[in-house]
C-alpha cells in the first residue's frame, strides 16, 4: 500500500498502489491537504488492486475539499475489478474515469 504524489504543472498526480481502503486514510488525507486547492487532480489507479467503501469515501471527501461539482478530478487506469466497483457506485457521475491518460 502506498501513495506517491507529484506536481505536474497545475495538476496534482496521486498514484495509489495496493488496496485503497481505511489503512491508507492518513496518508491519503495528508496528500489531499497538501495539494493546491483548485488544481486539477489525477488519481492513477493502475497499481490499485482493490478499492473498498473507505477508499470511495476518501475520494468523495477529496471531491468536496476540491470544490464539489467544480472539482477537476480524473480517476485513471482502474483495473476491471476497481472499475466495476466505481461504476456500481455510479462514480462516473461524479468523476471523470479515463484510460491511457497522458496529462492535462
């Protein structure tokens, strides 16, 4: 389990590896609080094995902290299992979900 954060221009990129759940809460919220509000944010899920309800809750908290409907957050490269969880929860209505994302 890990979160790596880097700034690419006006975009914050967070790469999440392992199980995105409660055990990542402190690290994820530290990364979110350290990100510039109003910046575009990309959450790279290519190395995320699973997301549970706590992980989805953290994404929702991040969305609110970044401005709710005005938030520019893209979830990229989820594996089929993670994508299925996100779609079941209708996260495609709240976030852009993309594959092969190259940056903004």
